[in-house]
């Protein structure tokens, strides 16, 4: 049965997850204490379950996966990553309740960056490195990683590959073979992460701070090793390096491959220009708002405006100042940017620039049709024409995104959160941004959210990371019928 092969592949993923926990556990040799025992227990339990799945269902390893089963595997991978990724937090006693540990793990793997830890700097380095590593693993995609390194085990399904890569027009293969495409994407991802780490070391950061912030910048995750986020680094040079790499992380990774081939036509990419132009204009707008009313130093105001606009648009979620104290215009702008996201095919969350661009072009076409009702006007993005099914998918996605945001906001408000907190928490988690406003602002954590609210926000993070359709398609009656058959 196809279902058994899903669990066979899921078992392999859990075995790999246990191996990544071992990397984080290496820091415990220097830290000492009980953190090493906590990681050992988590590794053993994850290996045990993964071994049972992969060995017990090995006879089904060659059974082909249907479309529904492929979506099921992707959705279950992210859920199980949250469950087993929470074990180091549970066994070390970082959180009193499992739902808190699950929230932190899901926030890591989905590269959201929302945290419940109120005293980050007191945590062992193994725990902090595990938080960062979960973001780096989830940034480019767990399944995409397996497509890259283990295609012979069956991880070369194009449906699985596309389910994790965001954006309606960005999931095309950059080379004919799916496994080779995944491998190239991960190599580019690794190279940029390594380059950022080296530059942060040159800025005077310690090796631990440099590697952790590199691991959480490229996946646009935002976990930091300091309670005050990047402000704790106390380095203007490091902030500029992080700004540059946040911008790079928000670019479609397929464009980097074209650049390596010396195909500089990517500079004419309309989504890229829309993205970069928007960052410049938004930064200027925020700078004019906060200088000199909030930040009297012009250089600091400019750096802060650029940092936070890039951080929010790319859904990284780092902070250097408490933007919840900024003037109303800047706060309103940042709130709406919680929905935006960067380019399709990047590690960013949110709606994505390509969808925003298509929606603007679609609205403009409808206005023109009021004047010329019989005109046939195709919508183009650069040198490509957007098919009508892509446009319908974009509009459907936007409607679903808005409805889920509204429903989640109402649920959180019903649980006792004020409207600002409920709305910004929903937007920040669905967009995989991280901090919001009020009780979940950049100077606070999500610790004040009720237990049920944390589970709702965890679901939002998974929905946002998998771009809604991958998860919701599984609840359709037709999908369930195909699953049974």
C-alpha cells in the first residue's frame, strides 16, 4: 500500500533528524551538565521510531507514491519534525509543557523565528545551536534536502519537490533532473551560509555567534543567541552584513544558478526588480518617519530602517530596535509587510513578491477591460506569459490566505488576546515572520499566548511554510477517497 511507503520514507527522515541532533549535541561536550543526556535521549527515541518505520515498512520501498501520498508525506514530515525536534527541549526541561516545545521546534523548522524562551542567553549552547540548525534545515526544505542526497531511496518525486519550494512560477527545475536541481540549490544555500559566517567572523563576532546567525539568516529564520536579537551583537558592521544576506536570501535561488552560468539576463527579472525597488522605497519611507522623531542619529536611523524593512519583507524577523515604539505610520507599514514576503523560490515566507506582482497586474487588466471590454490582454512577468490557471491559483491562494488569517485572529481573540496581539501573531506566524506587535512584539516573546493559541499558531506556521495548498488539499473529500483506495 502507498501509505506504508509513506511511513518507510518518513522513517528515513527521522533517522536523518537524529543525526542532525548529534551535531547539536557536540556542543554539550564543552558545556557539560545534563544537556548531553537530554540530546542522547532525544536521539535514541528518534532513531528508535525512525528505525521501526524504515525497517518495518522496507518491503514497500518500491511502491510508487500517488499525488495524494506525496502531499501526505510532505505534510507529515513537517509535523513529525516538530514533534521529534521538540524532544531536546522537553528532556532538558527548557519548557514545562510539550506544546511549548512543539511550538519552538515548529518555529525553527518553518524558519518563523517566533520564540517562547524568555532568557535565551542562559540556555546551553547545544540548545541554541539546535534552534539555529532547525531553521537552516527547514529553510531550503527537508524534502528538498532528501531529494538532493538520497534520490535512490525514492526521494526524487517532482510533486514532493514542488510542494516545498514556494511561489507559483518559481518551482521549475533549473536542470532537467529533479535530484540535480535540489543538489544545486542546496550547494548555493551552503555556499552563501559559509560566506556569511566568514564575514561575520571578520566583523569580530565569536565563532558561535557567527555560525548561529549565518544558520538563521539564510533560511530567513531569525533565531538569535541573544535576548535582544541582533542588537546583542553590538556591531554595526555585523548588522550590515546581515542586511545584505537577508536581501540575498530573499532572491529566487534559481537566479543564482543563472548568475553562475554568466547569464546576466537575470538582472532584467521583473520580480527581482519589483522586490529590490520595493525595499529601497519602503526603507526611505520608514527613515523619513523615524528620523529625527524616534532616532536622532541619521546613520543609526538609516541602518535601523533598512534592517527592519529587509527583516520583515524577507520574513527573517531579526530586530535591533523595538519598532512597536515607532510612530503609527511606520508600525502600520510594518504590519502590512507581515503579509508580503520576498521572491518566489527564495527561503522567505509570506505571500511572495511574484504573487503580489501578478495581483497588481491582474487588477490593472480588469480596470482596462472596463474601458476595452473586448480586448484580449495577456499578463506578462518579464518575458513569460502567466497562464490563466496560474492567475486563478494566485487569486485562490490570496483568498485562502486572508480567510485563514481572519479565522486565526478571531480564535486568538476568543482566547483572550487583544486584537493587535491576535492579528499580528496570526500574520507573523502564517507568514513565517516571527515577531508581531504588542504582547508578541520584537521586545517580547510568545510566552503569554494560551496553550491552545500556541497550537493554533503552530498550525499556521506549517500552513504558511507549505503554502496552504499542500496541507489543505489533504482534507478534501476526493483526496480522502483516493487515500483509501
